[in-house]
């Protein structure tokens, strides 16, 4: 589904805050296909402080230092958003808001930085910096939304459409995991097919709180919980899917979780 892993090398050098020329070209080609403009939310902490920082003094933060306070990668996330907005020539915009803002209170992001994609219910999100392998599915979800396209097999789509009970899907990933982007891409599309699914991808190295609570030992790991406990960290799993699973199988387990919850 994601083609050859290197067909778009979504590798960016945070030291310059820029993508390499090849990546910029690949991105421009993708953005040209967009049939409509999108506006994501990017939720960060201490937006005012971030705006005052000189980006040139602020690089190489793949090593996350505790002394950066609440959100070590919020600055990179903001740089990434600005860069993509430029490259896309406005096809992809970001409304950058502070975690304490009224809008963020309504959106209820559980981590920062939070990229909240432009879907009607704002039900598909990425927490952390979408670097390494995670950058490709981050770009693809925008392409699906802009072009109203879902690439899942029909059987998987039908199963997901039939879900009537809301679910919270937490997908734990790391930037270097080869199967993670395929699973994220699948689950993101499930959230497009049925907006009763709250889909959150969580970069587990950067944001380890729940990965530790759930004892995530290898990724991808999908923990399905009750959305009524949306704000409860480490809420009890209804179902759990570890490792890669083909879309139809994945859809069946998600459907099973919804049935289990509806019987409660």
C-alpha cells in the first residue's frame, strides 16, 4: 500500500530545518494532486515562547533533553508545519494553537505536539514528531482526505463501516519501525471510513507514558479502549493487536472490540 519504502524518501535534516531537494520535489508532486486545501491543527505548549525562539539556535533535538520542559519537539513540529505549508503552496495549512487555548480544550489532545488532521470530526491524530518511517503515512493521510480516497480492500471497508459503537484506537509506533507506517496508514483510513473511531498514533520513544503503562515491548502495538475513558491514560484495553496484521484481519478485531463494548 505504501509502495517501496524509499519511493519517497521522507527524510529531513532538522539541523537545517529543511528537506533535501529530492524530498521537496516528491512532496510538491503529491501536493499538486490535492483536490482541496486542508487545514490541520497543530497543538503545542507555550506557543508564545516558541514564537520567540530563533530556529537557528535550536536544532538536533532528536536527543530529547528533559530540561526542555513540557514539549521537547514542539519547536520542530512548528518548523515542520511551516515548511510543509510553504512547500504545498497553501494546499496544506496548519492552525498552530496553544494547549491552553479554548480550541485545544474542545479538541482534547492528550499529548503535544499534536497534529490533528482536517477531517469533519477531527478524529485522526498524530502525537509527536512524524520523523523517519512515520513521515510517509503522515503525508498520505492528507492525500486521502484532500482527494476523498481510501485505498483499503473493500472487505475491510465494509467491516469498518458496519461498526456502530465508538472506539478509541491508540497506535504505538517508533520512527525506525518498518511495519509501523503500513499499520498506521491502514488505521488512519479506518478513521476516514468511520468517524466513530478516534485514531491516535503515538510516537512511543518521544512520548513513552502510555507505552510504559501498557508494557509495549515491540511496535506497532494497537491498544483499543473505551472512548468514554478518552482522557484516562492507560485505560484498560478492550482488545489489543500487536505487530502487523493485514487490513481485513485488523478490521475484524476492531469490529470485535466494538461488539464487546456495545455489550457492556
